C-alpha cells in the first residue's frame, strides 16, 4: 500500500505491517508539522513503501528518488539522502550513496563506511562480505578486514567455512582467512553435515570436514 502526501492539506497515511494494516490520521497542526518536515513545495512527494514499513521500529521513505527513515511518530530519524536503502535488520541498514555501499545504524552512524562497490545484504553473522575493485573479502563490524579482499567471488558461511574463488578455482577458508580446502577445484558445494562436495576435471567427490580440520 502506498500513500501520498500533498502539501497544505489534511492527510491520511496508511501503513502495512507484516500483512496487517492500520490507519494514522493526521489533521491540523500534526499534518502541517509533518508536511513542513517532508515537503518544501507542491511538486515533491513522499512515498511510504508498504513492503518496508516499520522494520525494527523504522519505515523507509522515498522523496525525489532519495531514501531515508521515519519512526512511528513520523519523525525523520535518518535523512532522506541515500540513493538506496534496505530495511533495518539486526539494527543495521545497507545504504548506497554516490555509487558506494555501506552499513548505518539507527543513529545514522556509518558502521561499515560507505566506500565499497558492494556490501552483502546478509550480515546476520559477525563477518560481512564486501567488494572493492572487482574483488571480494570479509570485514567485521568494526570494518577490520578479516578475509583479504582478493577473491573473485565468495559464498556465505556454513559450518565455519566459506567458499572462495580465485583464478577460476574454488576452495574453502575459515573465518580467520586461513585456507582449509585448497583453492584448486573447478567447483564446490556447501557443507552439509560435515561433508564438502568438490569437482575437478569433470568428476565430483566428497571431502570430510572433520578429517580435513584435524590436520590444521
């Protein structure tokens, strides 16, 4: 559901939260205050996107193709200045500005600086995949590089390991950046109950993670 806000008129905003809808009536001074915050002239429009409404207490808004966030009191808490922004998850939002990506918190502080070509939208774990100069690696939530940004592709973590590709070959490294399965395979598949599927010269086989780890 999308509701528009027109300047100098009493307005009604409708929100959808997890499939449930409710209405918020704004009249008189309340409407005037909100309009003065969100609009400067008759040509501007604020859009509340129902699929993103109020995740972790904040809703994404759009104005002139820029994005920010409001709270449930209609107070703008994140300025409407980003080229793109994802709904908050684990108290963080993935945002884009001037072609770069990073993560901000609810105080609009940059937890991961907006300096990367890409930032993975999956950051529920302690490490976050980032890309710079066409290469991928992982940083922690203090922006310290944990896995060097040298890989052509990276996967997600599974059972403590992550798949990485370099020079058209695949392998696995751990969360310290240490190789566990050599980067020499044509293809790999994720860990399932301690097993790793790998392919080489057209043939597939299984490696046992526990046996590999015992030699580290």
